[in-house]
C-alpha cells in the first residue's frame, strides 16, 4: 500500500471534498481518499504509486487545481 499526499487549491466546502474524493477515488488502484479541507491536503492510499498526471486530471475534473509537488511512499 502506498500513501501519497497532494495539495489541492480551491476547495471551500463539503461539496468540494466530496467532488475531489469521488474523482480521485475512481482512479484505478485507489483504496481510500482522505481530504483535509482546512489544509487542502488530499491523502490517497493506493495499491501502487499513481501517475501524477492522472491525479491532476481527476482533480481538474472535480473543478480544482493540483499544486505541483507531492509526498509519500510505501505505507
């Protein structure tokens, strides 16, 4: 299991959290998505490292912006 944290801009409410969680959660291999609205951090648990372009596209589809840079590694 790999946990990776991404920074997302533009989220302001519970609907934002739901939209980002749904789009990122639909990516192949994603097991869990935790969103911290206050900090804008999105932590994704997945079977293997995710392609950042795929995560960016999912966040864009939800209507928000992935900030460059992420952290994470094997859990």
